């Protein structure tokens, strides 16, 4: 699979290695993916991979950062903050790597929910905080600490990214849940 980057710059060699890691994770999951297998799929020596990543957790962190950053960049550049957030949440839920991790290796996301923020979460927080500051200056977002507001929005979003599928059935659709999320976010931000 090719990189999620959509630009005219030539891909860095590490992008090819991350593409190989992505393919491994999609095929066999985290537990069965090794740096040796990533090297084989990338067509390089193990030492080439080891020069960039000492272990699989480090490589996975870089892969997830690249993947989620691309999603955020594609869905969050302009527009109303609430619409951007809901679009990003939908895109994350639909991302094949994210779905594979949640289905096969859900423990990989636990550190980012229970112990620490990841680089992707920090990027999302920075984007949200900047949009909140901009909205506060324009009078379209309520007053308050923009950092705390952004973090609250991201905390609320976690459930919609990770657990929305558990609430979908014959009585409630995913689209209805997303509409309710938009309403919650809108009311939270309203001046």
C-alpha cells in the first residue's frame, strides 16, 4: 500500500519502510509483525530498519503518528471546528489500520487513553486549541481556557472514535450518533 501522503515531494525512504510495516500490521497484526518482516517487505536489510527503529513499539508509534496525522491534515484544514472534528472522527473510524488495530490488537491504544498523550493527540489538540482561540476572538466560541476546552473536546471525541460501533443497532445509526456529537460539540462551544 502506498503512503497516505498526497504531495509532489519524493517519498523519503522511511515512508517505504512505514508502508511495509503498515502492510504487515494489516496482514498479520501487531503480535506477529517483526522488524525482520518489515525489512523483508520493504526489500531492505534488517540493519536498515534497525537504524531507524530499535524496536517495534517505536516503529508503531511513528506509523500511527504518520497515519493519524494524515487523516487530521486531510479533514481539518478549514471550516467550522465542529464539522472538522466530526469529519476527523468519521475518518479515523473508517481508517483500515485503525480498525485493524482496534479489532486485533486493541491493547495498542490503551496507553494513549490511560497513561499518556501521543504525538497525534498533541497535534489534534494544537489544531483544536488554535481554532478555539480564533473562534473566541471572532465571538463564535465561548470564553474560557482554550487548552482546557480543546482537551475536553478530544476526551469527548475518544468515545465516538473507539466505541460508537457499540451503540449502533437497529434503533440508532452511526449518522444519528454523529449528529448528536455535532450537537454536543456545538453546545459546548457556543458563546
